[in-house]
C-alpha cells in the first residue's frame, strides 16, 4: 500500500516537473518555507494513504480526509489556499518542485524503514 502511494507521489512530482517553466507564477503573499512545505506534503500524503487503506474508494473518505486535512493545515498554521498558492508557485519551477517531492519521498521512505510512518 505504501509503495503504491509512493508511486502516486512520484507520478505527481513528475507531472509537475514536466510542465513548462515559461508560465509566470507570482510569488505567494505568504511563502511557505520549503522544509515546512515538504513536512506538510508528507503529512498530507500519509493521511490520504491512511484513509485509502481503510476505505479503498475515495468517495467513501473524501469528507473525512478534508476534515483531517484542515487539522493538518491548522497544525502548520497554513490555509488550504496558501498551500495551493505555494504548490502552484513551486510547481512553476521544475527543479524546485522535483527537489521538494524528492525530499518528501525520502522522508516517507525513512519512516517506512523505521516502521513509523504515521508518528514522526
């Protein structure tokens, strides 16, 4: 299950990395530091993987995932809109978004190796 999630995360990273770098994206009003952004992405991915493992079909857990995601955004003192603005900003820079996703994957792999994916 974790391997499938990692494949999905890598596929998303590849998708964003392949987008044209010519698109001009304004710097967000509130730029989330890359290390914080990586941590938030890891936590969001682990949360989604947890719900997917329990329910298998996104239609069954979308409301719970949305509610839980809001708790994570609160934990990081970030709004969903700020997260999306930062994702768009970083995604416009292929090297940067690749590095962010690579860091997220490394973090998840380290957690899996330690047997402690959720609590870290």
